[in-house]
């Protein structure tokens, strides 16, 4: 199978969830299939990112592109200009006529078997009528992220802006999911959301994987009995929200009962509000980018995932589980993953309950260790990347085998009749 893979970035450094999932998926797919990787390139990737792309594809092509840095004058100007657009800003900023032209050219060459659009964002550059099966790889139900941002936003203007972005994202995401031949979700919950909310019939779920050889305790790091760790790209808004929420509402409750507790925040591009936490509190360490997250996880007593906003599935949880660390997470944080509360993790959704769970496991390290061992056994047995990639390849082959739009999707009117296009409906989508 010759796969044309579409992306908005080169993958190195492989330092955030979406890149990690794509990198490992493609490395496995490349063993059995031919992969051409076509991506936008804003020049922010590692200096060797183009050369190292051959680790995960057979050929790489880049389209020069530029996005506005967050909080820059251009960024705010684009936000203002986007007010008149029907598209959410997070999608509109990736429009590229050059990418659209190159997709047409590669499709016209006649040897591409399937086009995979990785994340929703490059999809607006995929022309209609190419005559080639198309797969939309949905790492999240994107509209859910914006709905949850609206729910937790502080201030009337911020809530109204997030709510409008949610409505735009929902309309756009539904239309894109319906026009692709097949949608791949990262959990059964997300797959069901695409069916129920967007009327997508041709959808499959392919689980998140983890490199179980790489993520394994080394035995060289001493466990710090009161250290909590969180890992993640800190320039992703749900991670920023999670740490601010934890520091403001959960950590003080833990500290009242465990005075020596510390928090280590590991991840690239921490925004000013997160860096300020470390500057103001010696018990909070904000590392920024690190070459290897494993020592930080291995040293920690517990791995915390206080995420309130997001969709899809969090690779960080599988990584911590593979490292034999007990995880305390919100239900949103562990959504879509087979985390059994009280068996291979603890799930708590209020600040009080989350703090209680952390205090309990800090006081009972033997129980934390048992949960960590059980968690590692689960991911090692079921979630290696080789099996995950095989499921993804099968989904692509299904798209090649069935391209009938009549049988693939119910009429849009049927979805509208269920209220799917109503801006007043309370969404039941589940999401990263």
C-alpha cells in the first residue's frame, strides 16, 4: 500500500503526544508499506528534522509555511480577522494553496493508494474529487476541546469567544468527517461520538500505543517519596489549564497534610503563568524541554493528570503506566484509556477527591507500587505499537475497499433531525 500522509509539521523533536503517536505509528507502517510524507513546515522543527524524517517515511516533501507566534501582534491581528470567517481560527490558520496543489499533483501521478490526513487541521487543503480513498486520523474530537475550554474559561468575553470557536469547530469537524471515506478515532468512545454526533458510519477505533521497551524502569533512579510529576507539552492549552488548576485547587489541599510534597512539571514551552508558579514556589519545579522524560517519571512517587479540558487519549498515561508509576487522573484525563479505577490507576474529578487520592497513595507507597505493577502489565500485554499499526493499516485497507458515499454516511438531514447542527444543543461528545 502506498500511503500519502498529510501533516502540518515535521515530527522531530518527538516531544508531544500527537508527534509521538504519529512517529511510532509511521515507523511501524513503513515496515510493510510505502509512505510519502507531505507536510507544512514553519521552520520551527529541529535542524535535522527533515533528514530524520526517513526514520518514519520513504519520502518527505515540505511546503514552506508560516504561523503567527502566540500572543504576537500578528497573532492578535489574525484572531481579529478570523471573526468574519466561518472557520475556527485553529483550522483557518493552516490554509495552504501550495499544499492543495501538491496533493493534486501527487494524486494525479496515479500510484497513491490512500491519503491519510493526520489531525483535522490539514484537511482543508485536501481537494474534493481526487478519486483516491481518504482517511481522516482524528487524535481527538476537536470540538470537545473547545467546548470544555468554554466551560472553564474565566470572564464573559473569554467564554463567549471559546463558545463561538466551539460552534465553528463542531460544524467544520462534522463536515470534514462526513466527506472523508473513513475516520480513524483513538478510542471506542471517540468512535461512537463520531457516529452519534456527526453521522459518520465508516469509522474505526485504533488504540493509543506505547513503546514498552523504551518506557521501562531502569533501576538507576531513586524514588522520591513526596514528588509528584506531570509531563506534557506546556504550550497545549489543556496542559496549561491542568497545571494551573492543580497548583491553585489541589496542591494546597495535599500540602496541608503532606508538607513536604513537591511537583515537577516536565514539558516544552511552558507559558509565563506556568513558569511563574515555579518562580513563586520552591516546591514546584518547571523543567522546560528535557531530552528524556523517563528519569523524571521513575523518580516520582506518583504521576498526576489533572486535566479538565481535552479530547482523544493521553499518551502520557500509558508512558507512566509502562514505567510502573501509579497514576491519579481526572476522568477526562484518562478518557478513552482502559484505566480501571482502584486497580491500575485512581480517577477523581473534584479537587478534594483528587487531593485525597494523592495523599492516600503518598501515605501507602506499597499500594502505589502495586497499582504501578498492574498498570505496566496491562500496557505491555495489549498496547505495543506493532499491533496498533496493524489495526491502522486494516482501517486504510477498509477505506480502499469501500468508497460508496451512499452506504458510508446517512443523509445529513437525518443528523440535523437529531439536533446535531443546533448551536443550542448540549454536546455529548467525549474526548484527549
